[in-house]
C-alpha cells in the first residue's frame, strides 16, 4: 500500500474515444495536458485494453516501482503479446517471472556485455561502408537514419543472441525480423479485434506467416546447438546451460519466445534512441561541438571500450533517453488491493507510469523541455526520477546492453562521419513519436546528408 492520505478516485473523461485517439496520435502532449488539467494521478481509458490510473511524479514512480512483486503482473490483454509470446519474460509474473529473470540476468552482466564492444563498433563500420541496409555513407549521400540504425542494432543482437557470423544466416534472420516487425503495425497492436484470420488474406494472416518463418529459424538454431553439444558463449548458450532451482531447463517453446523477445526488444529500442540522439545533436550545434571535442580526445580510431567510458557521451545518451524514452508507458495490473498516491485500487485494476511526465517533472528537472546533457554531469538522478527502462522488479533486463551499445554506436558514427539534417528536419517542430511495434519512435525515418 502507498503511504499517502486516501483521496477520491479521479474522474474518467466522458469522451473516451476522443481521448484515446489523442493519446494514440500524440501521447506526450496528451499526458502533459491531462496533468495540467486534472493533476496527478489521472485516469485514462484505452478501448479494448481497459482503464489505467497514471502518475508522472517522483513520489508516484516510487510507489509504483516498490509495489510487491507478488501484487503485480503485466496488463492483460497485452498489446505486444503476439510479438513476444506468452512465455516471454516481459509477460511472465509471480514466481515464474522471478525464475525466468534469474536465468536471463547473467547474460547482461558487465563483463559479458563488454565482450560485444568490438562487435558493436564493427557493425557501425559495416553500415557506414555500405555493407548493411543502405548505401555507403559518402559525401553527398542521403541516408535514412532509422533504417541504418535498425540494421546496426539488429546485427549486434544477432551476434549477442545467436553468435551469428555467417552472412547468409544473418541475411535470412534480417529478412525474417524485418518482415515480422513490418507485419505488426499499429492497428494489430492497438485493436485486438483485428487479430482474426480471413481466408489467409487478412493482416493477421500475414503476421502469423512472418512469425512462423522467424520461429523456424530460431527453432533450427536451438536444435542445432543442442545436437552439437556445445552451448556457446552467446545468450542462446547461456539459456541452454541455465537451470531452474528444481534442476529443470526451459522447454524449446519457452526458449523460442525468450529469444524472440530478445531479438525484437534488443534492437528496436536502441535503434530508435540512436536516431533521436543524432537528431537532437544536429539541431543543437554547440552540444554537437562539445561532444565531438570529447570524442577527439579518444583518438582517430578509438577503442570502443574507451568510447563507452566518455562522460559527456554518456550524458548525451541519458538526455536523449530522458526526452525520448523508447517505451513511454509502464503498466502494472494488480493482483491484490493497492493504494497509489492515496487512490484505492482493487485487484484487477491497472496503474501506470507516464515516463515522459516523470522525465519532465518541474520539481526534478530544470528547463525540462530543453536538450541539456550537462544536467547529467551536474547531479545523479535516482531510479524514481529517471526511468527510461522502467523500474522495480520488472525493470528491463537488457538495459545494460542497450546503454552500452548506444554509447559505442553513437560515438563511432560521430567519430567517422559528418552529418547534416536534411532540410525537412533541420528546422521546425520536433517529429511526433508514435508506436512502432515494441517501442515508439519518429513517425517517419529522419534523413541526414553526409558531408
């Protein structure tokens, strides 16, 4: 239970559909308007997914993240369940969530992720040299930053999860993952009623075919690894060796859905943040100059491990995550009564954290709308103030790798090429952030010209 005085339950807006549409089109401005109009916490109803009590304050985040693990579970129905599967650690709850998280966590310990430093740098160089999703980054070329970022981060996660080095196998996975994610658009994610077949021709049928193709690849790799008897040092190997307390191992179905989760969540969120970081830096030349000056101290061909330790580079990445959290809403469904900021909730109710509100709370952040990386050099923010990967017992297990990859990727790009935002994005309003499968990002791919 929270420790505040009990207060009346907030009123739900009458025009539910209009509010839901606004939240879906521009959730950041919608949540800010609701906070200004109704205070904190406030209720939001999502058609087909129910009502949630949202907070965006430090005290609210503290209460939500400190809710006992046995008292919370993911919301059900869940918008991303078709993507990741019911066995995914993201959807697990209770003892099973604790067991699965314990098996996955060792794969993201500090020493383990530092082994991927060269892989991350090399993945960037391959893309810059034209060996990835787009043309070589030569002067006069225009590149789609989202397309390039996804190619870089997918190459990294395929190496981290499956140890894939064979180019044909990597190409097969890349095609399967891209098709899979492209098939699960906003309508399927936000309107569960569309998740029905229609003689093999509905969007849901197309999605199921792409999921089956990806699962065939994953299942084949699990079988091959089991047959070889060599588990390997990648995340697949970690999970094959792992055992629960009772001595049992994950089933192949459980393995497949955990690995699919790592593939999807492990590259889309980092790719989105990389795009926003490049965009913000090139809209703010003085910040870009300061970062380039720090990168220059690491030399013309910096060791990626040295890049990851640069303080201003880290601050730039943190400030990008503050303004553009890739997963802006954290939801918890209650399995027993709970009190959030004095509002009594029953078992079955849902409470949520609006991360953009938390990251713009004027009691914590000075000039919250400004891109000011130096704020992260001046003070350390707590887990109830800065929470780009969620928090509490359900904080993203892959956050250490995501942070590490983002620093090395951004540092390597800026150390090797000079970019300029294309005229469409160089001025004017910041692009809207909209749902893209498991993460949110710019509505369209932001383009840059190579100088």
